[in-house]
C-alpha cells in the first residue's frame, strides 16, 4: 500500500512539473481563447463587474509602440534585461511580509503574464512559487515580444475590460495601433488597480501618474523596445 501511494505521489509530482512546460509551450504558438484570471472573474465576479466582458485580441504589430513602452516604464523597467524574476524586489517583499503571505505585488511583466494567464487571484507564497515556475519556463521558451503581446492582450484595464484593444476603443474610440504617448501613459497608469481608476477622463492622480510615466518613457527611449526583438530581427 505504501509503495502504491509513493508511485502515485511521484506521478503527481511529475505531472505538476511537466504540465506547466506543456502549457507554456502551447502558449508560444496559440493565442489563448480563455485564461485563468478571466475565468475567475466570470465565476466569482467582483463588485462592478459587467454582465459581459469585452476583449479583442490583436498581434503585437497592431499595438502602438507607445503603449508597449508605457507599460514597461510603469510596470517593469528591467523587463528587456531580466530573466523573468526581479530577485531584489522579491527579497524586499519577503522582508516586509508576515506569515499570511505576500501583501503586495512587485512582480515583473513576465510574472504578471503567468499569473493572469495560468493562475487565479491569491496572495499566498504557494501561488507565488507556482507563478515563478511558469515565469521561468516562459522566459526560456518565449521571446520577450511574445510575453509582452500576451500580457497586453489579457491584462484587465477596467472591470471586464480585457486587453489593450478593447480598452483603447472603450476609452479613446481608436484602435490600439493609434494610441499616442499620452493616451498610452493614461492606460498604463490604471494597471495597479483598474477597479478604482480609469484612464479617461483623468483625475488629478491619473494626470500626475501619467506625467511620471511619460517622463520614464522618454528616459528609456525607443531603444528599449529594440532590445525585446531577437538578435536576427534587430
């Protein structure tokens, strides 16, 4: 009986290790029709969630470089250079966290993509560990441009408003390909909490936050996006 249990535990462990690899490998080539965060929102809708969510998938080529740079400037300025994990940020979170689990984010864009795509809302170290495991596979198997493409297509910009294309059309009445620097900065400004903030009309906070993001965009410059491309494509 003990041997039987050991064999099943080993099989479960192997499945837990292999399944993320297979899911990430599929995500390299297939645009996800549904993802973990969206499923959780539909099953357990928070206050303010609309009866019907909005989403339109667009390739990275149809997303303005302005919004690509704005999100990097706002969420993860080391995105072109790291391997999915910001060790310094994680150590800081651990030092400031009690036994109940992480109290704040500090995730890279890769980690946020893994969380939104494969996982569900939760503030536990177990969830964070699984998120890190997915993130490492994503960095190994995907190009940076693919990570950014998926992130910008599944992240929530407002209650039930998934992806930059739906957000751009909702708030500015234009496709994501035509977003200027100011509009891109306003969209990026709401990502920490899209249920309490919206990019337009601007509140004093969004105005201040978007001004800071634009300043960071100018400092990073267009060469930041060039670093995301494979060497042969540069």
